[in-house]
C-alpha cells in the first residue's frame, strides 16, 4: 500500500529543516542582520561625531562638521548664519569648519551678533542675552532721595530722605532680593529717623558684611559716627565714634582675609598672574573672572596646557597686555580679553563708597558700563555693546537687580524742581 501524505514519517520534515542548504541560508541571514547592525551603529556614531553624508554631482560624500548650539534669553529667537535664516534658538546646527557670522534676533529686542569659528567635531556654544528696544520705567521711591549706596552683597540699597515731613526724614534701606517684581514703591524700610540726630544729613556707607550701615553726622562739636542695623529700626542708634578706628581696622583685616581666601582658591599660576600683571578692579559675582587694569606690559603665559578645545571659537583673545589698559581674565578657561585701550575713570575699589562706571552684571557674563551719559551692557569680552538707557540719570548711581531682570537708577527725569528718585529699567 502506498503511503499517503498523512503517513509521512515526521522525522522527514525535521531532517529537511536541518539540511545544509537551509543552514547556509540561516547563517547568511544572521550575518546580513549583524552586518547592518554594525553598519548602523557606525553611522550613528559618525553622525553624532559631526560627520554628514550626502551626494554632490551624483557622487556620495562624507563631510566633517562641527556643532553650533545657540540659546537665547528670552527663548524662541531666530538664528541667522551669514544672513540666512537657519533655525531658532535652543537648537543644534551642523556646520562645515570655518568662520561664520551669527545673528540672533527677536521682534522687540536689540539684535545680537558674533563671529564664530567652527571646528570639526567640536561643540561651539552661543548664549545671547537680548535686551528690549523699549524698556519700562517704574519708580521705587516717590518723595525724593539722596546718596543711594549699594551694599557689598549687591542686593540692598541704603539712601537718605530729606523732605518736608519730619518723621519721614532719615535713612532707608531697600532690599531688592526681598521685593516682588511688581508693587515696588513703598517697600523701603526706614531704619532710623532724625529724632536722635540729623541722619538725613549724614554721610552713609555699608559695613563689609552688608549687615550694618555706618552714618557719620557732622555738628558744631565735631563728627559723630553711628552703627545702624540695616534690617531693623534703630530707635537707640549705637554711637561708635570712639571705636570707629578700631572697627575700621577690624573690617580691613576681615577684607584682607577674605581677599586672601579668594586668591588661595585660584591655582598657583593664576595667583602669580594676579601678582605680576593685575591691578584688580573687581571680581565677577561667581569669582571666575577678573576685571583688571594691567599693572605692566607683557605676555601672559598660558596656565592651562594644552589649551581647552574650542575656548577661543567665540572670543578674540589678547595675551599681549599693555600697561594701563583694561582687560578681563577668565580663570576657568584661561582666556584674556581686552576691553579698553585706556582705563575709564575708575575709583578706588577699596573705598566702600566706590561707584564704578564699569560693574559686573549678575550673570558674570556681562558688564554694565556708563559711557557718555548712557547706560550700556556688553559681553565680558567687549562684544554686543547695547545702549539700554539713554535718558537722564544721576552720576554713576546704576545698580543691577540681583537676578538681572532690571537696572536701578537715580533720576529726576530732567525735572529740576523735584529731587531724584530710584527707578527701575526693565530688561526682560
């Protein structure tokens, strides 16, 4: 009897599935899958490293590129590369190695522009701070003030009031860090009135720790100096006239120790640079950059060897310094940039009442500069200088808000019949 389909030996199909031909097919498929997995992995790695693949004139090409990461405050600005709209900020762009002009623009804000150098397989970052074309003015005080002084922590302003209302006269403190963005007016604290002495006519300054205000009142019998708690009402002001010299000596020692601790936090080669070449004007708020006048001419030696990759892609460095010129040195990246050929009129930074025409912005990346009766903000490398305010203001009374959202100025808005008041200039 002939075998039917149902009578086929089950071992036959098993034998067929393991035939040499079938095994070769399975191995070939496995090798092909493995090959494409390896190829895909290689392509992903190359793509992530900046290589780009394409066709030119019908021929496949492989290009080495670098990465440009552009961000902005506020977000959502447009990025133009060589005047061509390319993308929006907070995005990554692949570019062939070379120099590019990058503009970051947003409606209602001043444009931001910089020349950058792109290197293959190197990430170059740009962080644009955009300032509004029409900043808003808002008053902090209304009754007229005198001699506002910023404290060493750069968060409080002390000032005097002399008005027609006797109980309103005295010394006030305005805490910028403790006040909301809105409802600024009326939040100043009177720390002392004229009951004990004529504090509204005193000379005031801050203690180095920003805890106390020192007020010196001149009278027929000489000068009287008081120590006032900046956070409370001083109904019985502390007379330190006989202790002022020893108190100031103590403060000076504390300042010296603070400066010593700061210098010791730097690497030895940086300390040697400061000693040999710098007359320090001020340190950035995060203590990573030094604004200084060159104490002598010379060539700044490299501190970081070899150089960090890409550190000069967005900055024009100048290590050949000239005595009397103004520079910024970045201790973190070992980069030195020139700001001014000749030093502007700077006051002695050891003077507690010093009001520099050139001060640090809270982000440690920008400087506020008073120039030709205008207020400008520029990158710490001198780039993107922007005039943020060209109206009237008094002397060098310009203070950045602690979070960088605004500036504080003293002005009477060109009305000679009123005393000046504190106003904020919005920057966001």
